[in-house]
C-alpha cells in the first residue's frame, strides 16, 4: 500500500499541478469534451488531483482523499474515454489500457483497504 500511495499519489500531484499550470489548455480540452462549466471544472479537477494526491503520498486522510479521486477518474472515463468504458465487458483490455485506469485502480484500493501501516493515518489511529 505504501508503494501504491507513493507512486500513484506523486503522479497525481504532478498531473494536477500540470493542469493548473496550463489552465488555458486544460479549459480548452474540457470545453472540447463538452464538460459543463469547463473553466470551473478544470480548476476543480486540478486541485483535487494535486491535493488528494499529496494526501495519498502522506497517508493522511487517505480514504477521504481517495473518494473524490475515484469520482474524478470515473468522470474521466465517462467524458474522455467513452469507447473504453462502453467496451468494459466486451474488451476489458481496452478499458485497462486507458490513462485513468491505474489511477482509478490505486484510488479504489486505498478507498477499500486504507493507507496501510506506514502512514500518518495509522500513526494517528495508534495514538
């Protein structure tokens, strides 16, 4: 769980910061996808990825951080990877080869199992 949090959490931080750093491009991409209120959503997704990714790395409020990530990553499948989502049961390989898959998988694992023993959550609970 530690490695899962460190690897995918740090990647989420990076992706979120990239979205925020290049916010005009992110807004344009979200607009092209037909996402309502693309400007607000671009900022929101960028902050969710960066902040929740950071919380995963620290193992702090991990399940609470994983929940909005699951929502954002499911929305990514719905908006940007519809073909893969629709072929979930007929062509699972296509679903798993999409960019959000490993992020979604790791977020679901943390949501279900928690951050593990090497985390701030575990330290706080044990005191």
